[in-house]
């Protein structure tokens, strides 16, 4: 019989302690890790944990989903009353399934998460621990460096006037167009495009490109440089530009970040964001990022401002290529591109393995179950849209037209789908992609995914049949009436109910 174990950490007021519980009596061996450890048989609910590739259970598009669940520990004898005052929040939690005769160290990890809070309303009988998967660590602001507000006269650097004090500094990843840089020194016409080094900047005054007069390594050198009128100078190491004269209209800039084009793909931008957040390299599934980079090498970009969370920023970038991010049972950040089922299923599930009801749910680009007949991919977004009154007279007609459009668009459509499905959907996706070719390829790809009629099957199986089945992987499902020869589906959702030895899977295909 499978025994479910829970290993927790908490701060008891004196220091961090490790706590152990199990669904039945269990002790680790003298050579196990940890050695000779007793797990108290107190688990009422070993682990109820829900995860999905995208929020709302959607497929291929949406914000990353933070997995959540709970553990219920029996406390009828009052031996755990002290837990009510322990600090569990943010501490790690590991749930394992230990098979008879198996070692604890090599047991299957069902959940590796963080404790959010402890519910002790029923403390005389149980203690309920609420937990999230490690993606919760990304639910915090990406930007943490603010302007000091000490640049209130010439010669005082680039920390903004007192009006900018405590305002978060912006940051650019990849490539962005016509953004409004922050005026960090109005006395010496210094602007900041990013708080990280950038590769290049093209500056504009009222839509007219200024002449680049070179780069300075420091703020002091940038301030001391002589810059002709109609020109600007950069300090790429600090994401700064300085104008050679007062601007006639609003200053905007095209910015390229990343040392090389290969650093500007979706995968590399997300890796950079994780690194900026303090995620160590050994917590990243590098192979999955390399695979996403190879599958979607197109240049992407975003400028982050204000208190945007890491999760929101990552989700916006991933959405541009229909990609997802999860954490694995080993606690690694893993990414992938939603491409529909592959021809290599990791498991085969048949009617005899199922427990409970089988549901066929609505799916599609908007979860209505109605196919998509047209896909529009918006690309090359402008940070600032400029009309006639915003531009100087020398700006070309072509640039005037371009600066009046917030996005460029690429479209793919199949009128035959609309002829069959009278309310067939139009899917519009906003991206940071740079080029028409890549945007058109993504539109074609999404139409192939969401143009056909799709199904979302929700099934429940014994836990033993779902071991090793992860989000984003493909399984084969055989049902007597609807799938007699079997069908291939992507796992888009998973709910583990260890107490019932059952796993619920959402299968899209």
C-alpha cells in the first residue's frame, strides 16, 4: 500500500524546524535521507493539489497558472497545538508517495511547493495547511530599484528630480519601439530607457531620428561630452541617452537589449527575468529553455514599468509564441510551447483504468467549443502612438503612418470553418514580436491549432496510472463510444487527490 508523506518546515520562534507526517506509520532507514526519521501517522488529507498550464484551464493562450492545494493534519490529541503559532508562510513543503519497500530519497515527488498559510479554525481536531507551487515566488514585482530623486540641479547624475523619488526604474528586455524614456536629468537632457545595459538606442525628437554621436561609459563622461544640436549620445551600460539640445516635441526611442539577437528570443528573455529575480541557474530546466529557443527563435520584447509582477511580465512574453511555464516535481522552472498532441505519448489510458465520471468539456480559443476561423497576431507594438500634432514637419509620410498605429497585424483565416460554424471565433493575440514573417508564422500555427474542432476530456484515474504524467505531455486515451481506436491529447490540467489515490487529468486534443 502506498504511503503518502509530508515534509514541512516552519519557524517556531527560536529557529527553523523540520516537521514530518504520513498517511500511515512510516520510518526512514538508517541509510536513507533523512536517516531514521519518524513520520507521525497524522495525515487526514495527504495532498489535494491542482495545477494547469494556463489560468482558467485554457489551452495555448493565457496567463501562467500557480498551482494550489491543501494538506490536513489530524490534531485530536492536541499534540500539534503549538503549530498554531508557528510561522509556516513561504516555507517549503514536499509530498511524496512511498511504495512498499521503497527508499524515501527515491520516492515519487507528488508536490513540491510553498506553504501560504495555516488554518487553525478547527484546531481541536485538525490543522489545515494551504500551499502553492514554487511559481508563487514569481508573484512579486519584477522591478525593485527606484530613483533616489537627488538630481535637482546640473552635475547631480541621473537619479531623477525629487518628483521621481521612489519611482521604480524601467527595464527593457529584447526589442521595443518608440517608447517614452524617463527624463532623469532635465538640466542636462539625460533620459533613461532601461535600468539594465542595452545594446543600442535610436532616439527621436517628435518622430524625427536624431544623429548618434557615440557612447560614453559613465554618467560623468556622458555629462561632460559635447553633443551637437540634432544629435544624442548614449551610455549603453546604464541605459541612458543625452540630447544635444532641447527637444521640439516628445522624445521617444527604439531600444535593443540583450548582447546578441540570440538573447532576444522568448526563452532567453524569460531566463533573464528569472535571473533578475534571483532564481539560481540550478533551479532552471535549461534543456526546456533551449528547446523553446530552438522552436521559437523570433525576436520578442517588452518594457516593464511600475509594480508589474514577474509572473505577469513572463506571461506577456510567453503569450507571444503560445508558450507556458510550470515548476516540475523536482522544483525546476520549465517552459514549453503549446503545439497540441505529439505522436509520442508518455502513457496510454483506457476505460478500465478510469474512476468516476468522464466529462467532455467545451474548448477552443475562448473555451466555447466553437472553432476559430480567423487568427490575428498583433506585433511590433509602439510604446507611444503619435498623431500629426506630435510630429515635427521633417518626418516622412511613411513614418507618420507607422507612428499612428499601435500595432502591426498578421492574419490567417479559413472561410470554410466560418461557413460550417456560423459563430466561428476570431482569435486576436497581442505580442512583442518584431517582424511580419514571425508574426505570420504564429498566426498560421494558431489557426492550425484552434481551427479544427477540439475536445477537452476530464478523466479520473488511480494515482498509479498517472505517475510520471506531467503537464504539457501527451497521453493516449481510449474510450469505447467516442475514442474506440484511441486519441492523442495534451495534459493541460492535473489535480492530485492523494487521500483517494486518485488523479484528475484534463486532456486537450
